[in-house]
């Protein structure tokens, strides 16, 4: 009986890239709801991933989320703050175009 060849091991899945857009928010924040709408729309328009971080519940290694406490919502694109409190869609769009 011929030896059956063992299948090649599967290549590991590449890690998902970090989202370009991060929205820092908190539960019960009415400005965060409006900011989320801007982020959802502009990220979809640019075809990029985004994520939301709850400054009261989430943990981000190497970041002290307390710094965002009085500023939420805060939006960063590629690690650069684009705004806080009232998020300007045009500014987020320009940052995503770079």
C-alpha cells in the first residue's frame, strides 16, 4: 500500500490590521452617538476598519484611558487625534484620504 502524503500545514492567518479609526467613547454619552454616526459613515466611505473603545470599561495596553475622560467622544485616525466633543466629518475624511 503506498504511503499517503501528509497534507501541508496550513499557513497561519495573517493578523488583521489595526483599524485606522478609533472612537473613544462611554456609555450614556449623547455626543458619542453622533460621533459614532460620523465614524461609521466616513470609515465605510473610505473602506477602512474602525473600532470603538469605552474609556470606562476597556483596557488598551500602554494607554491611560483616563486622559479621555472629559473629552469623549475622541476620534483618532492613524493614531492622530482628529477631534473631540463635536466630531467634524470633513476633518475625518481628509485624514482618511492621506
